[in-house]
């Protein structure tokens, strides 16, 4: 088909206008910062981005490790208090910047165990380490009170413990200085922190800690070139296993380079600190925030810093760190402003482009009206097919959920049957042993001993023993049942458990979780009246966060 001269001019005009619009778009949307990251840092950034994709895996792995250790310590009563103390300390070092809830559990156990052991050094150490996770959660009053409870006048308190005491005192006060965001109080707390770091130097023989403390002192005085040398020296002695100090030293070194205008080196150390945090599931560190701000100031939006902002927010929420958002408030408005500028330019570009094509599109639409109607009919048919596909998808999802419930039910059944057979085997062995002993005593006419054996058997088969056996069997199948069950209740109705694994109320819902929902069956198993079971179930539903779905939520525990 030949195109007329007038048509050729029209098409050429449209192409010229489009080229002008595209050129204007790229000119207006050019990066204000034309700096390029060096090759080494680009490679490190690629590694960091790959680690970020696995962040949830690292978090889940550490959480699983901590849960396993807590369960092992709970089950094994043969461990000594000293072994339990050092195990909790090892886990606290991993949890201090991972999760406030986990860190507070380990620190509380350390304090209790050190008090039981009676060793003044351990009592001091447990409280010193506890102060750090309190400060990370911005509970500065509690952190300082915990440090003040340490008895420094005790003559047998070792130099290393006293060094640790003043070192963490300095960390807490300098963290408080950043948090208050007030020049008067900030300077006051910062000076106290520096004084505490100086005192730690009088007792410490740890080169990594000492150089870190000196770096902090000179860094807060604005002597970043001197502080840089101390932080570099500190990193020669601080092992990567010391997650907290290794991250803080790298982030502090990055800040020294930033203030000296050596931005590529600053980027390198900020990334190293952030990588270490992700690999060790450290969520309360602000290294990623420092990295985000530095990259935005130096490279603008070239490397998608929004991703790091979101990671920082998620990490702060996971840990329970209230100050995380405060730090982000310094950079988020600038990022938002830049994004808004780009979006406005993009919007104007598309509006202009749309106006260019409007006449041409209208011409084509009018010319091919018949085809449009056919297309509309096709869209209608396509919508109908999509609706049917959606219905099929919903049915498939329903069948999948049903299949999962059936698999879970079969798993529970198999597990419960196995445990029951094991329990019955123990009972059978006990009866056989009892029968042999009674037969021997009858032959010897030791009737009083026979009566004694019968009483012992009756004692062993008391209702309490059977319930305890049920508790042990059930909790082996659902080790987190108590925690998950309490989470379904309103806070004021949650109860702290005593020595028994399950309360009477929880036993009712344990049976429901096993699929026994009939009140009469539950009453026979637990030796309660039918009305008692009914009342318990009605009352517990009223205490639940979601009364309408409470029992369905119970059935989901352990899935």
C-alpha cells in the first residue's frame, strides 16, 4: 500500500516530536550525581544484594538454633548451673542484636543462674551484658539501672569484668547521646561515655576493645583522622565471631572516612558492616542506615537505596528497636523528594507523548470501529474464561488446603499412635514385672509385701500420673503449644505456666487439637463433667482475641 506525501510528512513529524520528547525526558531525568562506584565496591555491592535476598533465611536459621538450645536446656535437667550459664551467654551474644525478646530471655536466665552460682564475676558479667540489649531497645533507664546494680567494690572482681563494665557503660551513654538528638544532653551523655571508655582502658588488656574505645573517644571529638587509625588497628584484633564489635568497628571506620571525604573507602566499610549484620542475623544495627544515607548522598538513586531503607525498617520492627525510624527520618524525606521529582518528569513525558498520539489513535479507532467491536466481544469472552479460571483456582486452593489438613491429620495420627504404642509397651512391661514379683511373693507367702506392691501399682496409675504422661506425650508432638495457645488469648487472660506442662484448660484444647472435639469424649478422658467441659470452652472463647475463629486457630497450631 502506497503512503501519500501528506501521510509521509505526518509520520515524519510524529517521529521527530517523539525524539524531542525522549531527549527532553533523559535531559530532565539525568542524575544530579555523576559519580561512579569503583570496581571493588561494585563487586561487594553485588555480594551484599545477594545476601539481602537470603536475609530471611539467616534470621530463621538463628531463630531455629535459639529455640533448639532453649528446648534442650528445658528438657535436660542434668546440666549444671555453670554449663547453663555459659550456654545462655553464648546465645545472648548471638541474640543481642537479633531480637530483643530472645536477648531478654537469655539475659534474665544468666542473671538468675549467676545469682544461684554465687560467683561475683558472673553476677557482674550477666548484668553488664544485659544492659546492652536494653539500650538497643532504647530502654536506657533500665540499662543504666542494671549497670548501677553491679558491685564494683567486691575485691575479687577481675580486671576484665571491670573493663567490660566501663566499656558497656560508654556504649550505653553514647547510644543515648545519639537517641536524644539534643545538643545539650547529647554532649553531656557523649562526654560521660568518653569518660567511661577511658576508665575501661585502665583495666582492659584486650587490644581490640582498647583500640575501639580510643577510636570512639577521638571520633566523638571530631578527630576522624586519629580515630581512623585506632579503628583500623582494632579490626586487626577483633574476630568476626564478635559480631557486635566487628560491625561497630567497621561502621565507625566508614564514618571516619566519610567525614574525611574519602567516600569510596567509607562505602567499603559500611558495606562490610552491613554484610556482617545480615550473615549473623543482626537486626538492631544501624550500619545499613549509614550505608543507605552515604550511597544516596554520593550516588543518588543509581543503586536503588530504597531497598535498603525497607530492609532497615523491617529489621528494626523485627528487633523491636524504636530508634530505627528516627535514624531513617533523616534520609527518607530526601529519597521521597527525589522519587517525586522523577515521577513528575515521567508523568509529564507520558502526558506529552499521549497528546502526540491522540489524534493518530483516534483516527485508527474510528477507522477500525468494526474491529474494536470484535475486540470488545473477545475481551468479554476472555473475561468470562478468566472468571471461570478464577473459580477453578479457588476450588483447587480449597482442595489443596483440605489435602494439607488431611496430611497433617495423618501425621498427627501416626505420631500419636507411635507414642501410644511406646507408652503401652512400657505399661505392658510394668505389668509383666509386677506379675512376676507378686507370683514370687505369693509362693513365699509374703502377703504383706503383695499388698505393698499393689499399693505401689495403684500409686503409679494415679490420674495425675496419667495426665502427666499425656502432657509429656502431647508436648513432644507440639513443643510450642503453650506459647502459641497463649498468643491466641487477650493479654490480660494469658497465664504464666507453673511446673505442670499443661493447665486443665489447655488439656481440653490439646485434645481438640488432636481432633477430639466431642464434649462427652473429652469429659471421659479428663474425668470431668460434661458441663465443666462446656463451660471451659465457652469461657475460653470469650477470652480469645478472635472468639469466632478461636478453635479453628487452635487446630492450626503446629502446622
